[in-house]
C-alpha cells in the first residue's frame, strides 16, 4: 500500500499544472520606462501549468495615482498584480483600462472592483454578451487558478481622446480588427505604446473575433505613431516596431493563403496540416494557432470565394 501511495504521489507531482502549496503567479513588475512597469507573460496558450498568464499587463505610476492596463486572466492574478504594484508604490490605483473582450484582459477585474474600470463601448457589449461563457471556458482550461473568478463588466465607457494623469498624457486609440473594439494606449510622455490586442511579438496571433482587413488597417495606424517602447499583448517588449511588421506579415500571409486555397477548391480539412513558411518558425504555439485560425476564418473566406469559383 505504501508503495502504491508513493507511486500515485509521483504521478500527481509530474502532472502538468501540479504545484506544491498554494498556487501563485509569482508576478514581478519589470520597469520598461520612467514610472512604467509590465508583468511579462509567456508565449503559450492557456494551460493548467501557466494559469492563463500569457498576457503583458502593466501599470503607470503618476502623481495622480496608478493607472492599470489589463487585469489578467483570473481574480487570483488581479489580486497578485495589485499586491505587486504595492511593492513599487503606495499611491492609490486611480483607474483601470481594459483593451478588449478576451478573457486574459479582464477576468482579474474583481480585484479592482473599488476603482473605475474603463473600456471601449464594443468591449463592454462583448463582455456582457460573451463574458460568462468565456469565464466558464477558462475554468475548464486552467482549473483551480480560477477559484473566485466571476465576470465583472467594465464600469466606464471611453472613446478616442487624450487623458492626463499627473505628468502623463495618455492617448486612447480606438481600433478594431483583432476584435470589434481594441483599445491601444500611447503614453505621450514616455513614448510607451500599450498595443492592446493588435500586436503580437514572436507569438502567433489569435483570431476568434478577427476581421483581417480591419486588423491590418489598425496595424498601419499604430505604425504611424512615434513610439519608444512597444508593449505587445503577447510576447517580448520591444524598443522598435518589428512586432508590428511581424504581425502584419503573418496576417497577410494567412489571409492570402486561405483565399488562394479556397479559390483552388480546397476544403478546410486540407488546410490543417498545410506547410507554414519557415520565417514564422520561431513564433509561439504556431501550428495550434494556425489551426484555430483556419477554423475561425475559413467559413467566411469560403463563402466569399465560392460565388466567384462557381
């Protein structure tokens, strides 16, 4: 019996996502510019091992309080994020901005329920419509990390404008394409761009709500900005715009490839194992996200192409 118990413990301890003691994201703020910090996530998909920690949320410390950008994938993440912010400053949190409806951007909102949480109108409507289902799906994907997490819809609507907190001028930039409403935030004081859901760096873009043409236009808009540090929603923080170019390259290739194959009469099953250009080989979760994108985008592309083919 003792041998069996020992064997079971060994199996459990080797299972993905297992950890001794209480779960923790071990969040560490990384300074990227004056008054500005980011919590760097992995380039993976949601798993029980990472607890959904795949995003790059951040915060700006101003004389008027702390501005938080994204709250993470769970209430636990939001609480740990708030505790980590307190190790940097004792200033109160003034406002939270949420960039889009995807769950890793806002499911930590409960930890910030005492402050205004702002988002674009389309994001608020999307969370109202899909938030409960997204929350339930995250419970299935990452398990115990989600304990105590319930949807909390942003409480304040924002539009394109420039807002000032202390010495920091934040330009709120409404975009669309990754989702129906994507908020980018440019700190004109430091040149830091929080690109919201629009830019990925060495991580394959996700497309469940994507409109590729609008997304490419959003990338053009961000490319025109004067930026000193670019914070992509996923992947490495950069001091250049290479991530914008990489995201554009992937989306352009993906859209063109799917359209060409639709015009050639292929069906969706033919595409799942199609070759991917070598230049994308270093991007995280490449094949998995490619297959998801085929399932997301193919029905609309096939419908658009078929009348011309016939």
